C-alpha cells in the first residue's frame, strides 16, 4: 500500500520529461510546435482543473496528496488530448512533423494510463489509512471499555481475542483465553456447556443480538453470575461475534436472598404483615399464616390498615401503644383482643418493627402476629386457681394448725405427738403456699436484668441465714468485688439454696465467689445429705411425672430466678454437696433468659 505515492512521483517525473522534450522539440523547430504547445498548455490547465474538481467531489477531501495525484492525472490527460488533437486534426490541416507527434502521443497515452493507475493507487491507500484509523479507534475502545469483551469465531465458538476487563473478570490472561471455548471457565452444570454457548453464538451470527445469563467458575473455584450480550460484527473484513460480559453476581445473590426471605415470610408459622410508613399505613403484604389466624382472604386485607381486626373489647390503651410506636418509628409489642373474619375474638400478640432504607428513612413496618389465645386462657385459669387455692389453703391451714396445737396441749403421750405433728405439717404447707406465691411473683416479674453486686448479696444472705439458724455455721469467702448481670431476686435464690441445705440436715454452709472468664460463680457447699437425684432430674427437665416428682419449691424458685437472667445452676455431690450458681459478668455483655436446667 506504500507504493502509491512512489508511482505518482515516477509518473510525475516522466510527465515533466515529456513536457521538456516537447519544449526542446519546439525550440529546434519552433513553428510546427509553437501552436501545439500553446494549445497543449490550455488543455492542460482546463483538463487538470476538471479532474481536480472530480477527485474532490469523489473523495470529499482536498489534502495535498489527493491534489497531487489528481494534478498528475490531469497533466497526462491534457497532454494526450493535445497530442491526439494535433496529430489527428491540426497536422492534417496545416501539416507538421507527424512522426514526432505520433511518438509523443504514444508516450503520453501510456503516461495517462499510468496516471490513472497512480490515482487509483492513491485511493486504495486512503481507504487503507481510513481502515487503520478505524481499527486503531476500535482497539482503543476495545482496550479501555470497562465491560469485559470477548471476540468469538462464529463457526467454532472459540475465543479469538479478549480485552483487559475480560482478563480481570475471568482471572485469566488473554493468551490463556485465546483459542478455547467458554467451557474452560463455565460451571459443570447443565445449560452452561460449550454446546449451549455455541448455539447462542450461531444464533447471534445468523439472526442478531442474543442476551442471557451465564454461570462462570474462576481459577480459584469461586463461581459468579454474568450477563452476556452477543452481537454480530465485522472486524478486518471477517465476520465475528462480540460478547459483552457484565458481572451481575452481586445482583443475583441479592435476588436469591430476597427469594429466600420471601419464602421464609410466606412459610413462617407466625402471621407476617408489611405496611407502608406513608398515609394510613396500608398493608402491602400478608403471609398465609396471617390469613389462617384471622380468617380473611388476601384480596380483602391488602391496601387496608390493620385496624380492621379490632372490635368492641379491644383495649384502646394497647392500640395507643402501637400508634405511638408508628408515630415515633419505634418497635413495640402488645397483646390485643382482636376479632377474626367470622367475629370470633382471639388474643393476638402483635410485634411491630420499623424497616429502614439505605438512607435510614423508615419506609415500612413489619408486623409479627401470634394467636396466644390458649396461653392467655391458661394464664387466666392459673391466676384464678392459684389465688383461690392459696387464699383458702392459707386460711384453712391456719385453722388446722391452731386446732392441732390446742389438741396437743390437752392430750398426752402419742396423741399429743400426733397433734403436734399435724400442726407442724400445717405450718409447712402454709409455708409451701407462701413459696408458691413467691414463685408466681418471680415468674410474672418484669424486672430487667442489670449489673448487681454479687459479693454484697452473698454477705447479706449469710447474715440472714445466721439469724434464722443460730446453731449453724455460715462462712463467706468473697475476695474482691464481683458484679454480674442479675436482678434483685438473685439474693432470694441464694437464700433459698442456703436455707435448703440447713433445713435438710446440714450444719455448715460455705459461700464462695470467684471470677471465671466471662462469668461470676457462686458456690454454696454444705455437709448435709445432698439433693435427691429425683429433685435434680425434675429441675433439669422441667417436667414431673407420677413416678418422678419434686417437693422442693425453693429449689424451683432458685433455679427459675437464675435461669431467667441467663445463668445456670449446677449440683455436684462428693464429700460435700455443692450447688454452683453461674451468672454472666457485668462486663461480658450477656444475660439473656435461658431454659431451666441443672447439670
């Protein structure tokens, strides 16, 4: 392609020699040539101007090289025309040296043909330059674009080229990618093999753009989702298929997470609702469990505020708590008497949580609703039964104990002993009823766990035990300060454990406190017979059966209090019986409610 300008230069030189030879000939024999020279010059100027204009119109450009080639063509054409006209017309009319003009005409005709070749050669070079510039521009875009680009052979599907973005996406350099199929970096699963890729590539080549998602595997074994856009292209005159590949793994993972969350919400056993934070807080989502609980159908409830569940006996104070939480964009949990679609009332435990967007703005409210009618009925029955029995039991046992002591004072011997035993048993039962009351108080208390001084509690408990059991030995070993997560009732639990030891045969109780990692441990050791295995089993499982039941309400009370603040209670038997109460240290940041158990 570089020969074009050189040929033009050679032809220009020959053309100049032709002009010089014509002038020399005219000088030697001026008369026959003078007219031809003048006429040739005019034709030269006129013909050159026409050809230059024609070249400019055809190429749309007027650079120096185009004008130069056009000028030479015009020159040679003009000379040829002049010579032909002179030889064919003028010499016939006025006469002249026809031999000289014939030779010059032959040369001029050849040079004219050469000039045309030179002009065509120049056009080919211009096209080549345009193509090189286009390729250079394409390559710059190919190298700099942020999307990964692969160039495929439409026949084989193999990769012919790849840009740096593709190297980064696939974790391979271009030399590794060239000449291979996409199966080299696709997952080994149906639908992501070479045959499938080739079908997409052929379809793009034959029918146009193709777009689909693909699953790739990187050299380190990790997998990523990509979006592939295939489109046909012509590069260097060859038909190719370009693949523009974008990493969509993060988007796909978000979509998967959303699908999982949607399924979790749909299949949750609790009623789930989502309401907007705007306007009247209409429902935009309800799961099947909510429909089962309330008896409504989805079309009826969507777009409405959840207040359609309220009825004549719904507590307005609890409704106000929910309204306040919505206005202040806070979480709240209440128990409401709601009504099903058929009018049946039910107790509904409603938890409300605000949902924030990326900017921290509350956009929705998540509601979790549970039918707690069964629990509320049991609580009500338990409260009534407990109150009636405890009241009657205490009053009646007081009467029984009084009469038994009266009989003991009036009787002698074994009858007096029996009466005294009846009185003591009545006192024990009354005390048991009182502990049951304390257990109820512990169960229903809403005191929030907080840092408590365990050392101070242990010292106070030891003092109370010494006063209640003056003949017993109660020692305390509390080195340093110890603060744990607990409630005020922990002191009552420690007292119950010490009292239980002294009431069941022990004469010595030793309290010790120590720090172990993130826990504060209180050990209560005694020299008594130990806690019966049956009592420990009942405490561990939290259940009683006809063949296995416990009698120590005090142990139940202690264990309930300890586990309620996230601690646990252990019983070990050896030379001494040791009960260990383990609580989270205040600086450990724990203290959540645990299941009742004894290890």
